[in-house]
C-alpha cells in the first residue's frame, strides 16, 4: 500500500470479457464487484492510516498547533465518509488551503481513478454490457473510463511497422491503440498536457499541468530556464505541421514571441530565450 500512496492516480484494470479458458476467482464475470473489492481494501487502509494520525494530532493541538486542529477536523470528516462506504475523493474541500491539507494525507481513496475495461477483440471499438456498467459507475464517481483489448495490444506489440499497426487497427474499427487511449485518459484525469521543443537533432515532449505559464513550463526542462526567462518563441502545433516546421511557420508569420504571462497550450512548439 505504501507504494500506491506515492502515485498520482489509481488505475483499475477490470475483466470485461467471458472466456471459459480463463477462470475467475469468484466463478463469474462482475467488473463492478471486482472494483469494489479493491476499493474496500483501500478504504480500510485509509481508515487505519487516519486513526493512527489522531493521537499525534491531539498532542499537537494541546501545544497550540493551529494547523493540527484543521487537519484533525479534516481527518474526522474523511473518517465519517469512509465509514459510510464513500471514497475520500468525494469529500468537498472548502478552499485551496484545505485542498493542500487533504493532499498531505496521501489517502489511497483520495486519488483520481481510471477504470480500464479489458474486453474481447470483437467489441474493442464500442465495448459490451460489462464495460457499459463500468462506464456508468465511472460517470457517477467523476472517474475516467477506457475500453481496451489486451489481446489486441499483445498482437500490436509483435508488429514491426507503423503501417502494419495502422492497417490492423483499422480492420478492428479502431483509430489508436489501447495504450494511447489510456495515456490520453490519464492526461485528462490529471489535468496534464504536452508541449514540444524541436531542433535539427531531436524533438522532445514535456509534460506540464494545464494552466502552466511559460516560465514554469521552461523550468520543467531546467530551473535556470525559469529563473532567467525572457521570451518564448511559440508555434501552435497545427501551424507547425501544416507549414512544414519551424521555417515555414516563421515565414508565414505563425511563430510568435510570448512573455511571462503566456499560458502554454497543448501541443505548443517552444524555444525559450533566457538570461544566464
């Protein structure tokens, strides 16, 4: 459980296919029950963790620690939720400060959730009755949900050329791999996006949170870039592709200089100017 507390989100991979050759421990296919079994274990672990915090918080409160008082109130509210069978992530946080304290608790059931429905090859495009139930559960919880077929992913992993992979996916009624869909859903769940740096020798993708301004985006590459930030040469992804790269975008007037207040957009191609 300790390792799970360090992650940003929890992904449940759920069996949503029937196959007599692959037995299920409970003797039936029920992805909702499977998810609830894991969630119960996570709730019990959170309850144990929170109850162990209380004595120390009470000692700190006796020492006039104001933050400890706020944390204890938060802990007690979360315990009430968990005892009612609800995930900690459903707790309403009053403000940014309470959100900070909540994050500090590192609760297993406080993390965003993505349900991955593993279905038969034949229904990988639209899912089946099992995945539909999972999708309904995800919608009610504000969680993410993705349909994949592990069998298809295994076949794709054995293919050498991109053309062969695209043809195979098209035959299955799919536009992209299950792995790509999981990555996309994970980014959406965590509020992430990508910007690029591109030069004559290599192109790199950098992950940032949505709403990140240019200096902080530069800091992902190196802290010196953020400290000495001056400007960012920026081209929208669509323009960069349509105009054949940096030179075409610059000639067409699509490359622009952005300052410290610029909010980086998903797919931006950027070159940072900074002072040493």
